[in-house]
């Protein structure tokens, strides 16, 4: 594959990720209000969010291995078709059972990790952080489009129409994958690797967990989980916070999410690439964790939506840098043939946060209120920052 064709595939992958995130955030404008109409309280909504986290936690590592064995086209196709089923079931959800049932296809919904694998496979090592950062730009575009579209469609035409619209859009994504994404994007695929037994390789947990033995991987993963937990709790509970604490309606919540998307686009598109080209990755990791601690302190003191809109800027900045740098460090720590599995494990970290986050978040919200989220984020990230400084301030060597 020549350089021009690689770049074309990367651009198509960016488009597919934009569409997937659009439908995802469209759903975020539907589910909380549908759940409230079906009688869900904060605790039960937390259980619903936990269900998604469990499904994706189980599916993430296996999906990554599936992508390494069967290739990018097969992996992304499975994710897009799972999204079609997911949104179709949401359109039919008229009971508590159906609302939980529609989360089942989430075990296969991993378009973003699949897109990250394609970009990591086709981009040079020194440009990988910048290329992965551009996926964050796509995330911002999808966030804006999906949030605005979801709020408008659900308000004017109802939740069922909005969910059906997302199902059709996911099928369009599937057609793009089948038409433009090559069967295999691994540059270093060898005849020996192609002769492996795919069915055994995909479900071989040893093939997945062995990546933790590579230099620097276990340490980076531990930081990714501990430092990301408080932010993950706040994110999964934000729809409840927007409804109850900020008193936002569906359409207003859509506009707020669109604002998040604009900030995310600016940071991912104009800032991340410049930072990664000028500063060492480990220094950026320390900076993002320290800034996240200060953001938590500001969240603990906020009282209204206007203050939160100011806090959003450093919050998204620290989160964007943290995710891009940790993903880049982890994919550089393993061989090119294992990037899909590694990114699947990275996705499982987010799923783990979504699994435990709603339960912890529901308890904290009911017992201690919104300031508790910020105080925990401040304390946790401050401790991680000090620990990383105390251990020497340098990362483990990474493979090129």
C-alpha cells in the first residue's frame, strides 16, 4: 500500500469514526429521558450504565484480538452491524426489560478502537500520537453533530424516530467499511502469522494478557485506570447531573454537549499535534494528571452551568492529552502485530470505568452530592502525580 492509499484509508476511517460517535451521542440525548419516563431513578440508571460497561469490558480485549487476527474490515463491520441492532432495539424499547436488552449488542460495538488500530497500523511511529489525536478531533465533530441532532430529533419527532435514524446511519457506516477499508492493514503481516488458527488465537487469553509483560505496559495501564477513574465516574453520571443539578432539558443538554465537542475539536485538532512534536510523552502525561487534579478542585466548588462551561476547557484538555499519550505509549510498547489487542485492552479500561463508575457515582451523588466527584478527582490525581514524580520522572523505554 503506497503512501497516498494509506492516507485515503486513514481519512475514510476518520469519517467512519465521526459517524459512529454521532450516533453514540445522539443516543445520549435519548436514553436518560426515556429511562426517566419508564420510571428509572438515579440508582437504576446507574445499573443501566453499568450493564453497558460490563458488556464492553468483556468484549474489548477479545475484539482487539479479533481485529489482529481477521483484519480491520471484519472487525469494523462487526461493530457497525452491532450498532444497527443496538439502535433498532432502542427504537423498540417500551419497558425496563427492553431498555436493558438493547444494551446487549454493545459487547461488539468498538468502532473507535477499530479505527485507532487502522490509524496506528498505517501511521509512522513518530507521528502516531498526532494521528491518534486527530481521532479525538473526529470525536469532537461527532459529539457536536450527535448531541445537536439527538436533542432536536427527540424533541420534535420523538425518541423512537431518533433511534431509528441512528440505526440507518450505522448501516451507512457499515457500507463505508465494506467499500473502502482493506481486509488487512497490518504492514508487518507475515506468512507465518497468516497460518495461525484464528479461532484459537481470538479467545486465547494468554495471547491477550502476555502484553502486560512488555516493558512499561503494566505501569502505564495502572496509571490509566487509577487516574481515569474519577473522571470516568463524572462522565457516566453527567446526564443525571445535567438533568437534576443543572436543570437542563433535552435540547439544552444537546447544545451543552455540542459545546464540549467544539472545545474538543480545537484541542485535538490544533493543540495535541504541536504538543506531541515538541515535548516528551512522559512530561505530557505528568502535566495532564496534574491539571486534572486542579480541574477536580474547581469542579468541587462550581455551583452553576456557567462556571462549569469555563471548567470544561481545562477538563477536556487534560483528558485529551492523557488519553492520546497513554494510548500512544502503550501501542509503541508492543509489536505492530499486537496493536489491535493493545487498543482493545485500552478500550477495556474505559469500559471498566463505565462498569464501576455508575454504581460508585450513584452512591456519591445520592449521599454527598456533586462536589464529591471533584474532590475525589483532586485527591486521586494529586496522589498519582506525586507518586510518578517520586519514582524517578521517567517512563520505561518503548519500542519504535
